[in-house]
C-alpha cells in the first residue's frame, strides 16, 4: 500500500508540474496588454554568449500599451532591439538612448483568433502530458508485486480522478486566457 501511495504522490507532483508549465506558457501569449512576461525566453548576445534578456536588463510595464526594457549597460540597447525583432513577437522596438521602448499594438480580430488557436494548442499539449503521466503511473501500479488486484484497481481509479481534475484545471486556464484575448 505504501508503494501505491508513493506512485500516486509522484503522479500528483508530475501533473502539477505539467499544469504549471501550461500556465507559464500561456503567460507568454500576449493578450493585447503589455506584460513583461511577453519577453521571457528572448536571448540576447552578451559579450558573445546568448543570455536571457532578464539577466541583462529590467523589463517594466508602465501602462497597458507600453513596455520599457532598461539595460544594465547602455551598449546593450542595439542587441536588445535586435533580439526583440528576431523574436517574431510582432513588436517594433524603439530606443531613446537610455532604454528600449515597445508600444504594444491593438490586436486585430484575425490575430486574436490565431492567439486563441495557439492557446488551444498549448493546453492540448498540457492535457497530453497529464494523460501520459496517467498511463505511466498505471503501468507502474500494475508492476507492483504483492498487492491485491483490488488495491491496484482502486489506485487506478484514484489516478483517473486525479487526471480528470487536472484536465478540468487546464480547461479553466484555457477559458480564462481565451476570454482575456477576446476582450477588446
């Protein structure tokens, strides 16, 4: 029984990580509002080494339509602009000599629909991960020796309930993000 509980706890932890990953990926999808997380994942050439943007500059959002990227070193402004342009985020950076200023354009209806589709894909990846965790856990449960079939069946039912709960949470994240995107 103790071994079964360990597998169930492992599954819960893994499913929580999958849910958190989906949530993190969704923050990168812009919803028409300026959000410093939009620039997460951008790499800047810093003395020849590719470095995350947030390690060479601070990113702030003074209002809903603007991002300020203030580099720790003024010489980094051109590199930061280049990284933003090459990041295919649909953003046009400008600089005032001190920092990079990004004005976030209003989303078109077509772009909103594309973003909703992207949200759906991210959430589907999350659901697939959760289902794979369920499958792996069930396979591990069947391999346990010295445990009755009823105990294994009960554990599999718990795994299924956990899977259903996490998929509901992913759906809730998806609905929230879609509503955020479609709000003009």
